[in-house]
C-alpha cells in the first residue's frame, strides 16, 4: 500500500521525530494505521491529493479524512442493515422464491451473498455441474456422473494463487422453497454435489463447505450437527439474525469508538 503511493510519504519532512509528537498527533497517526485494507488505501489516495506544508497540517488532514471515512462506513453499514430488513420480509413471501425477477430470493442472495458470509464470492449460480467443472477445471464430466444437476450457488473464499486455479475453499449452497422441510434426503443431494466437484477438482480445492438452507428443518436435522464435516444446515431466519447482529454490533463500535476496526 505504501509503495503504491510513495509520493505521500516522501512529502513528510525527514527530520521529524515521530516519538516527540504531541499525544493528539500520535493518536491521529495511530488511528490511520489501525484502519486496514481498502479503507486505508482510499484514505492515502485522498491524502496524496491534498496540499500540506508540515507535519501538523499532515495530521490535521489525516483526522479530517478519518472522520469522512467513518461517516462512509456508517452509511455502508446502515445500507446493509436496510437490505437485511428487506430480505427478512422477502423470505416470508412465498412468491419471492421464484427464480425470476430481481426480488426473488435467489437473485437477492446472488447480489448479496455477504448476508450469509462476508468472505464469499459467487462463482456460479443455477448452472449445471457439467458446465461448472468444464469452466473451473477444464474437464469433461463422465456420463455416469450427475452432470446435469444444478447447485443453487457455488462460491469461493480466499484468493486464488496467481497463475493457478487453486481456491482456498469452495462453498456449495443449496436453498429450498418454504414448502420443503429440510431432511437428510436434501442433505444427500448436497453430498452428491460435493462428491462430484471434489473428484474433478483434485488438488485445486483445499477444502469444501456446504450449506443447506430452507425455512424449516426436520427434527433429525435439528438434533444432528454435521458442521464438523463441513455440512451446515441453516434456516433463513438463522443467518438473517446472525448478519443483523454482526452489523448492529459493528455500527455500535464505529459510533462509540469513532474508529472502524
């Protein structure tokens, strides 16, 4: 990140003793360093466009940009909480489970898979295993394998290594209509998806995680936890509540501490 914007740091006087700075200036610098990822990158990009003559001016600009960034974060989190409310209403409308239309459960999830996990990126949705395997692993599916079946979503987490097709984790998500009670039969379908993908992926995938999602679970699915083997059964209500709790707590932290962490 520093290397991308070397002109910013080159404009700071070389003879400044950081350890002798007043406490308020040290705190402003500490807060900038505490902000990670794309937020810090955005701050530094804006900073590189601002004129200043000394370290005091530098710190003042940092503080102004930090407050601006916090306001942006608050707006972002409020936007996500707004979507969570919208999605919660949609899951109680049986018509929204139709695949077509921007407000269908499928399409709402595709565009907002973060509601299930913030680290997931959608690779494929409603696409046959045959096409997925050909696109991801450049292999043809054997005639004996169920290549025509369609997982609702295939996601990934972790970055691919440059120049390879390796993925840290492949995530299979199967969602069911409200009329379907989640049973072991549905779980068997998910296991078959994993089996086929795992055999063709080989060493390209480090591990798998599989979700079975619906409105209601059969009592056997409630009393038997399969998560240790990578299979997770959730109701829509489950992950909506988890997402809302996370973003409400995050918003509280930002507002109370005046710092995104």
